[in-house]
């Protein structure tokens, strides 16, 4: 084990023997020569921040495909211009990424050369997977139908404004909704049906404003319940009594909806909760983990095994370190973002998807293997800086480049923030590690001042001038833009969204969808641990509930016996 000082924030961090064994195991081999990955020079948080600074999940811009000239959305801001192909053109034979290939120049930095290649070679406008029907407005999503502005989402139908949506039908305004139907304004709900304004629930249905409930139905404003029905503000009622209480409530009214939302928040602030979120975990340390084994320092993972410093990886990710999204059957990989889809042994790669293997320092690759410093390719092998080599040439040249990169101290580091294509403020890094423009620029990050133009609508109304109740909303609302009181950005209601609100008796939103996303994000615990004591047995625990919070936090054992 060694103690190290982070090169960036100067905090101390530990590299354990187990970590060292992992770095050794995933170190690449060329011609029987293993080239050791050095120990990290940044602490886990600074590594995650650096990775996230190259990932724009939320900001989309209207542009044209540079090949077929069709209108498309893209994640890339207009300046400086990035060559963009629509999904169809990118996958077509009408162009060849190897035409942008370059010889490696030993007199220059590797990162600089990859950055030039990235800038020159056209890339896909958005990151979309699978077959999608009538779902043009999405990014980092796939296999969905009739959906709009969903991200980190797959297998969804009729879903709008969701983040972390998997296998959902008719879910709107959510953060981590898995296998859910007809859920609105919910955060971290699994296998739920017909929930509104709820958080941390599993197998619940036909209820509103629940928190930390499992197996409950027909409940209203309840916390910490297991397998209950007809509970109103945590009180057991008869069906008749419950119906009478519910009849007095009209959640179609924006004012009433906010009142109950605030009441849930108030009630939860004095309640007892478990030290972490998630279930079915074995030998894990992290938060929001489901079905995980040996997952350490990891967050928002499902079906993971032997992983460390992994975030939002799902479905069979195994033996990985430092991965941000998405992981589906990803293994033996280190320092990657948005990678997975049956991929193996990816190092320092951004978007290695669908059957990729042995990629090092690659960017936006599909179905490719044994490539080094390549960008925007599919079905390629033995390429360096997008230039084609034979297997023998490849195995000879890569170790030479790595030798050079050891000298320049580039080997073992993720792409530098100066080479991100996005301003720090437009990336996921700003969500988890917020910086002012000045701070970001001082740290070598870019900043993006450009804002996409507002939708072209003549009539803009203030959110407070909307009818309070959905039943009073006329179809004309589709013709106006609503001004968000916080961001001052305007947004439109789309017809299918209005239909959903009317059917479910939900008031119109008053805030821009980016602001709504941010509010839901803030409802969750941060990715940070604090030392505190179980408020029942006084045992020492590490938890994402900071000590100054008003909830009572129990260790897992005490929470279990309190619940039974
Ligand atoms: Zn650090
Ligand atoms: Zn095109
Ligand atoms: Zn305890």
C-alpha cells in the first residue's frame, strides 16, 4: 500500500495492494511485453472530475449533418466547428475515418496529436444506440420509442425528461426510474407503477409522495413503510377513510402539489434512514448500489462485481476501475467513460461501445479492437491515430509510443481537460464538482459562453401566469413558451406531454427541464462520505448523509431490526 499526494488538489489518497494488482492485471501486452500502467497521480475524485469534464449529457444544439445536410441535433457547440455526421451517414461507406490518419510524431505530445485528430475527423452528432422510433430528441440513449429528452436511457416508451431511465413506459420528469410505468416526478424508483413525487421506492403502486417505501399501494405522503395499503401520512386507515381523505386532495393544482411535496420533505427531515441506499449488496462500499458484489467506492451501480471507483455502470460490469457509465458487460477496463456493450479491456477510452476490445486512448469507437489513439471508427483493427497498420507493425510501434509517453508523463493519465471538446460548465463535471468560470479556467478547463437560441415563439408567458389547475389549461398553451423563473430560459409544452398531464391530473411544470433535472439531482445524496455514528448503537459508520443533516441515520443492522 502507498500513500500518495494528489497532483491536482494535494489531498492524500491511498493506493492499496489490491489496486496495484488491478493496474498490473490490466496493463497491456504487446508481443509478450507487458507495459505497466503507473499508479494514479490524481485522487479518485480528481480523476472522476477530469473524466466528467469530457462528457456533455444535457446540452444539445441544432445543426446539419456535414454529409447529407439533414437537420440534426448535436452535443457539439457551433464554435469551434466540429465535423458532424448523422447516425446513418457515420455508419455508411461514404467516408473513411482512416483518411484522417496521421503518423505518430515523436517530437510532439501524444495528447496534442489525438486532439488534432479528434478535431479533424467527423464524429457522430449524438450518442444513440439500437433501434429508435420517433425519438429524435435524445442523447446517450437508445432502443426507445416515442420518447423526448431522455438521457442515460434505454428501452423506454412514451417517456419525457428523464435521466437514468431503463425499461420504462410513460414516465415523465424522473431521475433513475427502472422498470417503471406511469411515474411522474420520481427519484430512484424501481419496479413502480403510478407513483407521483416519490423517492427511494421499490415495488410500490398507485401512490403519491412516498419516501423509502417497499411494496406499498394506495398510500399518500408516507415514509419508511413496508407492504402497506391505505396509509395516509403514515397512519393506517380503512379503505373508506383513505378514499375520503384522498377525495379532499387535488394534485392537478400546482399549489396543492407543492404543499404536499414540501410536507414530505419536512416529514423526511426528522425520519430514520439506513446508512446507504440500495439492496442486495455483498461486501460493498458506496451508495445507490443494487445487486452488487465487491463494489468499492462506487455509486449508482447495478449488477456489478469486483469494481472500484465506478459510477453509473450497470448490467454485468465486472473487474473495472474508474468507469463513468454504462458498463453493460464491460470487463477488465480502467479510466473510461460511456463504455460497455459487451466490451473488454478498454483503457483511457471515451465511448468504446458494442463489442470493442483492447482499445487504448480511443474516442467514439464501435465494434473495434486493438486500436491506439483512434477516433470515430467502427469495424477497425490495428490502427494508430486512425492509420492502418499490420498486426506486427502495430505491436512494434505502440510500445515505442508508450515509451515516449512514459517520458512525457502522459502514460497512465486520462485525456487532459484542455483537450475536452466542451466547456466545463456544459459537462457533467459541473453538476458534481461545480466551479465558477474563473476557477475552471485557472484549472485549465475550457468554458462555454454560447447558449443555444431560445425556441422561436412569439408569445412568452411567465410560469406564474399559467392556470393553477391542469383542468383549466387550454390547448393554446402549446403555442406559447413559458419562462422559467429561475433560469429565465423559456420552454414549450409538447402535445404528448400535455396529454399525459391531463390524463394523470398533474399540473403544468413551472421550471425549465434543466432546472427540474437539477432539483431532482439535489434530492439525492452527494457522492461523498462522512464519518458519523449510528444513532441507535453508536457504531462508527461512513455514510453519504453529512453529520449536519436532520435525518436520523442507522447502521444497516439497526435499520433492519427497526424495520422488522
Ligand atoms: Zn485530488
Ligand atoms: Zn447525414
Ligand atoms: Zn447501529
